[in-house]
C-alpha cells in the first residue's frame, strides 16, 4: 500500500496488514515536496504527483533515486493532479487543473491527450440576458 504523505514530503509503503515498510523522500533540488498522488510502475518504481515548490511529476526508481522523465513528457504535462494506469501499463495523468487527461506510454514518454475539456468550452450553450 502506498501513501503520499503530503506533510512529510514522502511516499510511505505499507504491507497489506498495515506493517510499515519504508519511506521514500520526493524532494527535488532541495525544495519542499508535497506528494499528492502516487502510482507504482511495472518496474517497481514510483510515479509521483508533486504539488510542492517544483510542481510536476517525479519518477522514483526502486532504489529511491529520482529518475529523469522524457523531455516530451516534461513539456506536455502541466499542473498534474492525479495518476492512474491501465492493464497495458499506459499511464494517465489528470492535469491542467483537472481539465485534461494525458496518456503516457509504459516508458513514461508522452503519447496523446485523451480528454481536453478546454477544447469543448465553446460547445456550451450560452444564455443571453
């Protein structure tokens, strides 16, 4: 069981019976981390949504070391809020204040925008007074 500990800036791991396993710091470049979402990746690493000083996605290896994300992912994912994965290992990121869902490949490289609510703003009927 993974817990994003926002106040401590870590991700904590527990066994199903509640036994504490370990804590992984999420800080990047000495700033304060505020993890708000976490996903275990197929390789055992973590993908963390950090709402701290350096907001964004953080990839953490099994050894606890921060790993670089693909350049296209860094450029395309803005203001992430949550992460999830499908059975094929593709990762979905809710971003832009909850207005968009971005799909990443299992290698965490940007794949596509799946839903973009901003594109549909003009579809809303407008009332005149």
